[in-house]
């Protein structure tokens, strides 16, 4: 297998791009189940049964994959970051990737959650939240809301944006910690890998013991909040009642093991270490079946461990091995369908798809679902509609916002040219060059 030095351009890894789509789909499936408040289905035993097979940790598996993949790809493209010019260029690219799409999705949520009524010849718009309360919306806009264990912040506005708060910590810490990754040699790579995993496991166990973490997560969201048979006008997290509350208690073991950015930092750097092992030919596995079986077994184990472990740590090692294996398969020319042009396109729009799905569900709740009584088939039709609309919006956002902005900031820092040796220059003149 070919190895790749720290400096220089490394090859693209289309399988990892294609895999992003499936992680986004896992998140969408969970969100469609808990955010589309279709009644009386959502209060039925059928819903409870489905939710037992599509639990909270399905969505968290997708997020864990994103965090590991983020570390892998950031290292793959930026492992030689050094100096003020490199760091400024790197930060500009990361901010451009995250904030514009986040703000667009935030605006879409605000529009979707607003109530529009006609008064005489004009229209009256009532927003779900009071924008004079800076303490509720400004932390979300700046992506610092996940540092505060207040569910009014975590569960308000565009709910999936919580993961971007962790991503910003990952990105900002990378230039300062990547030299430690670059210093790894030989067996030190695996020592660092297992050391980081042990650190995450220790944090999760500590959180479980300190905060008396329970075992169940089905009440982390409020899908079955109301005792009613008619679908509500607003999904709870987009209801004015939600934003009227000063503070909402959080399951602290759940918060510190899942939402708190520092608790997730090592996942990102596990991805970085895996990227270095792949680039240096230390990790060479091309058999995808083994890590996939490991992921299936670890996912099954989430039913039997506490909250602090089930949402990320248990599935982490097979996630890392899957990411590394997909990368090696690309380098060895064994990509398969997951690297097809269609799969890569879906992977490219997956970030926008992840960001826009909740605003789409909020809009469907208000303008389609509200006031109706539907069972499973009604919910399924709404979920399909949310999927189609989210894909269309995601493609538009990627095509006209994300991709153009990233291309506009793709020019790297200027590096000073080395002055030519006078003897070489004069020899070139003599030879007519």
C-alpha cells in the first residue's frame, strides 16, 4: 500500500463521502419518528414498539460516525498545518463550512415555526420565540449553546445544530493538538488510539457514577407529551410555550456524555489517529465485513449499558475501523457502490440534509399534520414527504451556498518563493532558458 507524507495533497476518498449519507439517514430516521407529532399514532403501542427498535442511539450512531469522520478528513487534508498563515486559512475554511449553512437553516426554522395570519388586507407574522431574549437564541447562533446544561437552549431552535457546537471545538483545537498526532511513530499509533478510547470510556463511567446516570433514553425527547388524539399545531421544540420557559432541566448524565463538547473531543482525535495510520500504511484492512459485524454487535450492546455509555462509547471502536477500512479500500481501488457518483453526490449534500431536516418537519407539522388524526400510514407518508423536501432543499443549499463558498475560499495562504541561487540563474541565462 502506498504511504502519504504529511505535506502534499492526498487522494480523495469517495467512499467516506458516500458513507456520510447513510449516517445522515440514520439521524433522519430517528428524527422523523420523534419530531413528526402525528396523533394518535404517536401515543399508540405501535409507536412504542417501533421506538424500541429505532431507539435514541440510532441517531447517536450517525453523530458518532460524523465526529470520527470529521477528525479523519480534517487530518487527511490539513495534517501539515503550521504557522499563522496556515492556521488562518484553515480557520477561514472551517468557519465558511459551518456558519453560513447553520444560519440559513436557523432562518428556515424561524420561518417554519412562525404563525402567519391574515388581518384585513395584510398579513401578521407571530414568531415562536421572543427575539428580545438574546440568552435563548444568540448562543445557538454562535454555536456555544451546548456548553450550558439547559434544555431550553439545547432543544430550542434548529435542534440538530447542537453537534456543530462540538465540531467548532474540534476544529479550533486541531491546529494546536495536531503536532502531537504527527509525532506518533510505529506502535505509538495504536497506543494513542487505545489511550484515547480509554479516556472516553473513563469519562463516560465517571459521568455515570457522578450523575447517577440511568439506563433509559426514550424520554429524552417529548414525542408523547400530550394526552390527545389530534395532532398538535407545533412540534414541542418549536412551540411558543417552549421558548417562554427560562430553563428546562436536563438529564445530566445524558448531557455530559452526549452533548458536552469536551466529552466528545477524543472522538475527533481518534479519527485523526486513524487517518495517520492509514496514510502511513499502518492500518491496511480492506475487509469491511468484520468492522460492520462489530458495529452491529456494539449497537445491540447499547440496550444493556447505561445512558452514559450507550450514546457513543460502545459503538466508537467499530466506527473508527469502518472509517479506516473505507479509506483503505479507496486507496486500493476497492471502493464499490458506496463511492459511485450518485453516492458521492448524496454524501456532498448530507451536511445540508442534516441541517435542514428539522425545519422541514416543523413546517410539515404546522401546515400539513396539525389538526388531523392519523395512524402509522399517515405518519409514514409525512416522513416520506419530509425526506423528499429535505433532499431537494439540501441540494439547493449545497449547490448555491455551500459549494460556491467553499470554492471561493479554496485558495491557500501565499508562501514566499525561494530566491534562486545566482550561479544557477546565470547558468540558465547562458543556456538560453
